[in-house]
C-alpha cells in the first residue's frame, strides 16, 4: 500500500481527517461529569448532566462554543465535521422565531473557522422504544415529520462545497418506524443518513424486549441500508449483524474516547476489518479532540481485551497507516463532501518525528507522544492553521470563555 505520507519542501504532508460525529454543545461540559454522583453512575446518569447543559444553550452560546470546538478540531488535524444537531428549540420546546436558529449558529461557526461541515439536523420524537413522549429536558429536541422536513428544506438552500445537509435519526429509541419511512421517502436517494445505534447494552435489551430484535438486526430487517448510511457506535453486534453491516456498505462511526468515557463497551474491530467493513472516527462528546487519540485508542482497546499487539493491521503492516487509511476511505457517501484536496503538514522540528521515514511517519504521529505535531492545515486551498495555531484562535477563545461563564452562571 502506498503511504499516505508524502515528503514536501514544507515537511511531511498527510490528508486532513474527516470527523464523522460531533455534538458541538457538549464541548462546553467536557470534563465536568467526572465526579461520582451514585455508585451506579453510567451513561444514563451522564446523560442527565448532559441534558442540563443542553438546556442552557442559546443560539449565541452555541455559536461561541462551536467556533472554539472547530478551531480545536482544525488545530488537531480534522478538516471537516459531521454535526449531529438536535438542540433545535427554546428550552420549553417552542421554536425560535427562526426555527433553524440553532442550526444556523453551527453553520456560522463553521464559516468563522473554515472547517467543512455536513450538518445533520436530527429528528427526535420519542423518549424510548415504547414510544413514550419526550421528557421535559428533551422538549427542545423534538419535531414532527413535517416540521423536520421544513427544516431540512430550509437548510438545503445553503448547500455549497463546504456545507452539505444530511438526514439524521437520533436513534431507534427516538424515532418511530413510520416517521423514518416518511423522511426517507421525502429526501433525495443520495442524501447521507446518520443514526446512533446499539451503543449501550440497555438499548439492546430494550430493543429485544419491545421489538424482539436487536437494534442493528431490526434496522436491517426493516430498511434497505446502503453506503450513504452512517451507523454511529454500533458497539454491540453479533457476528451476523457485523456481516450485514459490511455487506451493506454502510460506514460504522467509531468514537473511541467518548465510548471509553461513557463506558459503552468495545466494537468488534478485528472481525469487522476481516470482513472488509467501512468505518470512520468521530469526537462525539469532545472529551478529546484529536484524530491521533481516537485512532490510538481504537487500537489500544483491542489490545487490552485480546492481550495481543498490532491488531488493526490490514494489507499494510503498519498499524498507523492501516488506521489512517480506514479513517479516510469512502467518506463522500456519508458526508456528501469532497475532502480529497484538504491536507495537513506536521512540524518537522517535533522531536517525536526526528529522523522519520515514509515507512514509520504515521505510526510515530499516532503512537508517540502527546504534543500535537500538526503544523499547518489547508482546507479548500486556504491555510487555516499555521504554526499549529488557527488564524482566529485568540478572538474565538475569548468569546468562548465569555460564553462558558454565562452558561455556568
Ligand atoms: C447524544 N451521545 O445524543 O448526545 C448521545 C447521548 C442518547 C452519545 N451517545 C444521548 N454519545 O443517546 O440518548
Ligand atoms: Zn452522538
């Protein structure tokens, strides 16, 4: 396999990495849910903290938080982001004067920073597989199908090479089957479709109890899933489900640092790679914003359970090269965006890269040290990051600091 690293006059050049899963507002709470509130603390108790933060966001704070997040993404080597946006309305569920206000705040943040965005307005209708209504804290997430399609239509008018719109179902818990069908029938057949699925054991158990099928099994039994589908997490899979995902050409979006932080479980990576599955990475809750750390922990999780080394090795013998190839391959179907011209350079003076060759550069970038080695980032021909710093880093950080103080007040 040819290396993704090329030597240029300005140092080692690599493709920028697409970030396939983000909830921008969660950047504001990263590191603030790490105290035990109950011996049974879990994903579900974390979610209560997360809902409290979601409840405080306004279009202005959303804009400030997302701009800071996107600066950090670019500085880490991501060139594009899929934004899974479900905080749509005022806290009591009343739409803003402009029902797209929150989504537009994210679009503005992407424009401020220069990151490419696939905006995924989320359909969120029910509080569980049993179809129960949204809880009080979920009120601002909700839409009926018509309102959702109007939002999609409005946002699609903004599409450009830097901004694409996709369809998005929060999860099988949150969207009843008829609504999924209506949306899929109404949107173009090439539009990316993203969904959270099978992240937690509790979700698999509920699905078995109420639908007599596991989430991924149920999805494949009931819908034609193809390459435009992004299945976020898909942590808990049987062998049969794993093979059905591979055969469909869908992309599994792995978010290793968030999945570790939330105690989700471990995706069956080796089996999935053996079968030829497509995957990508996302920073999701933004507990970490680094493609290096996502890829490193994708591999380390597997090492820890198998008690072996060098697991994610495919046609290449380099783990780093294999991982980076995987994270970059086949993304237009799930992003709608052509990122092939976006690239980063690494800092030639970084001690961790001293004496690197094309054969070991990517392994060293991913597995050695913690100081970011990203020097420049070029998106759509523009240098957004130079010397490791985004061009508007300071102004955006100042606005972020003010927004956080307001959120925490
Ligand atoms: C979310 N996040 O929507 O932000 C979810 C939690 C849920 C992650 N799963 C809420 N990482 O799944 O209900
Ligand atoms: Zn998510």
